[in-house]
């Protein structure tokens, strides 16, 4: 059986739901992103102290809400009471100085994973486990919603993606940081890894002075049967360059710009 993520291209991933075009990781932003042409939503998952899964880019609520503190130390009720559009300014990820903050006080709360799955039944998802420990809980939620073939689960922590695959071998994952590095160095050494446990490599175009995504990297990934998704790209010319290289998806805070490029 082939990797379906190689056929789903070029995916327009709204990073944080499209954080320059709507408040980060809110249903407001997600709806705007999908309406603008996003095929997929890239969201970060955290667990509350009482075991509920919510979507928020950071481990704390400091950057986007009217409160401070770690999500893992709050109950769902406390998290849901926060104003998750408090610091959002149009065109900016966050702006504490200038404003305006037009969406304050309008009920844009931190959403649960259940909510976003219900709200977007025909949209692809990329869920990033920001911390290990709730892999089984996310697998259970995805199965409850019947979302086993249109979701990728990601994490910088290889232990989290490894554990998720143990819990849900039928749901795709991307490579963790160490697995991605191993693939990169293998390609640079002239080898193409085989029988990889992940469906996608999700990478920045460069890391410091090192070019990650080039023709050789994309070709080797495709030869190995995995997709290449690149983050986080907001410039239209860079989007065009990456699409020309053959990448399978681009993660962006400006999904409307990427939609225009892909059109």
C-alpha cells in the first residue's frame, strides 16, 4: 500500500490555523484559512491538568491570552475561560505594543481537539504533540472521530512519535527530530533509507547555514516513499521556489497567500 500523503499535494497547511490572518489556533482563524483555500490545519496539542486535549501553539497561555501560566497546570474550565485573541493584531502573530486588538472580548477561546475535529470534517490535520505523555489520549480521540486516514501526528520529540505509533500504527506520523537528522545525513552520504516508519518529513528549508530542502532531499524522500512538508513559509516567492522543488506541502501563517501561489 502506498503512502497517501504523496498523492495529497501540494497541501496548503494553515500553521496555527493561519496566525497572520487570524488569532493563533482559534476556530476563527481556522474557518478563515479553510475559506481562503487551506487544505489542512497545523495545530499543536497540549493536555490540561484534568486530562483534556486542547490546541494552542505554546505550552503557556502568556503569548496569546489575557492570563499567564502553563496549560498542563490548568483545568479545562480555566483554559476555556481565557481570551485567546487578546493580543492578536491583523497581519501579526502577536503585537504587545501597537495594537489594535480588534477581537478582544469576542469569545475566541482555546479550542479542544474534539471541537476542531467536529468543525472541520473534510479538512486534513497535522497535530503536533508538544510534550510526550498524551499519545494514547490523542489516538483515542482521533479514533472516536473516525479520523485515522486524514491526520498526521508530529512531534519534535522522537519518543512521542515512537509512542504514538505503538498506540496507533494505523495513523500516520511525521519524523521526529532525530529521525529527520538521520535521514538528512543518510541522503548526504549518498544513501536512501528504506522501510521508514513515518509518512512525512516536516522540516524548515534551512537550519542555520545548512540547506535542508533541496532537489536531492526531496527526490530521496520520494524515493523512500515519504512526503516532504516545509515550515513556516510566509513569502510568496519562497513558496514558489519550494513548490518547484517538488515539496508535498507548505506550512504557512498566511494560507491565503499560498492559495494564490498554488492557483
